[in-house]
C-alpha cells in the first residue's frame, strides 16, 4: 500500500483515480486541482507516489513535475495524459516521471502504474 | 484537391477521433451524422438543443485555431453516468450536477485532445492545446458567447444517447493556409479553367538562387588568382533572387537548415526583377 497524492483539475477525475487506487489497496492522502497546489501539497504531505495530470490551468503538469523533482529528486510521479500528448509524455519521462497513463483509462491501468512506480 | 475537400478531410479526421474516445467512454451510444463545411459560426449554431454543455479549446502552438463541442445537458448527464459506472438510462431530468459537469468536461477534454491530435496529423505538425473551457449554455445567447465570430467553420454532427451533438472546427485564415499547404490545395477553379496548367504540374523545372552579380573584362576574369575576392552588387544582408527556369520567381534570405544545408526563406513571391535569363546565357548584370 502506498500514500498517494492525486492531482487533476477535474473533480471527477480526482474521484475516479482515488476510487481506483482505494480499490487497489492504496491510501489517497490528498488531492490538488492545479500545478501550484500540487507542489504545495507535495511538500506538505510527502506522498510515496503522485499522479499528475498534464493539462491544467495556472501551472500545468510538466511545470509542476519539474518543481517536484527539483525539490525531491526521488519523487515517484505518474503522469496522466490525453491522446495526442506524446511529446509531453516523453518530456515528462525525461524530467523524471516514472510512468504514464493515457485517458480514457481503466482503473487497473492506474493501479498498475502506481505499483510500477513503487517497484 | 479543393479547399472544401481539405476542410471536409480535417472535419472527418477530428470527428473520427472524437467518436473513438466516446466509443471507449460510452460504447454503442454514438451514431455519426452529417459532416459539412458551414462557412461561419451562425450556421454552426443552428438546430442545437438547449441547455447544453459546451467545451472549447484553443490551439496554442503549431497553428491558430480550435475546436468546440456542444452536447445537450441530458446527453452530458448520461455520459457522466456511464463514466461513473452507472446506468445512463436511469438519468432523470434534473439539472446537471457539479460532479456530472466535471465528468462531462473531462470527457470533452479527452475528445478535444484527440481532435487536436487528429488535426495535427492532417496538417503534418503537432498541435498543442490550452486547457479547455467548459460551461453550460442555457440560452442561444450563452451559446453564441462561447463561440468566436468571424471565422470559417466546419461541423460534424453525431448523436449520443439519441441526443444531437456537434463538433465544430474553427478555421481562421492562418489555419486555412496551413491546411491548404499541407494537402496541396490548388487555387480556386484552377483545374476547370486551365487543364494545361494542371497537366504541367508534374514537369520538373530548374530552380536556382542568385547571390549577386558583377562585371569585369574577360582579361581580368581569366587572370583571377586563387584567393581573389570578387565583390558583388549586393550587400551581405540584401535579399537574394530565386529563378525558376530563367524566370525571376521570388526573393528571400539565405539560411542554414538544421542539417547544415543552405536554403532560402522566401519573403516575396512574384516581385522584383523580371528579366528572364539563365546562368549560361546571362550577358549583362
């Protein structure tokens, strides 16, 4: 079981990811709705894994990922992307993301990505 | 290919991308309807049921443009129910809730991302989008306020749970030019007016660039030693000329490509000197 921070600007997606992770035996310790909140919540909660949406207002997922990795090079982050964001996914892997899931996804895929990030 | 065909190509590609996402979120609930070139936003708004959820995205990198998706509230609620693992048929006629709107907005976000990717595939370049703007339009005025005016549009209609939905592609002039370039659209009426011109489009021509010229006596020319500097009639930062089979065709700037090769970035086409000549036959400067 891991302590997970879920970041997405859509409340529905936060709920969907949180429900899936709870079913997979993980504990969702917090949520954030944009990149700025994600960095703040990461520093506050120090989760073992963070799921991070790419397209968000204010500060997007890539910018938040860069800040989180700069603050904690060992951070385990799983990116959530939509179709057509392949170059951003590649960039996030270069920055230090451990894995990614492409929306729309099945709950098992999120659980698998979090498990992989922990391994 | 004509402009209308090119517009229909991109409208079809984006429509298929949206259907692909919907087929995952709500299998067997989607039926494709008409795809057409509307020519303007007013035509693209006709016949839509209200209230409706509308989501818009703007392309922020690659090319100017965007997509808009309009979905009646009941269809959005049924889609949200399907995404939450509930039975879409159980949805009543209550106003859309915040969580349902978030779910529908997320679905529309995914559809619009797929549509932008399909647009990029047609244009041959990646198209980056800004976060979508999702809102509920209660009236025709609300709906109109969500749409920019003064651009060409295409529409792709489809039904979702039996409700009419519409994907609108915004086609600003810069987008249209990029589309025409990518798909090799001929000037309007070119095929009908001049079949000879069309037939000659495959003929290979010689293209060369000219940095500058000078004149000197033949005595001096044959005596030029290695290392001599021959001044030309152009400044270093002047535009250079491009010729096509002896005809002056364009002017531009010499650039170096990423592969280290010389190239010309055209600045004006059809302007400048018109004297036909070839390197072999030129006799004057």
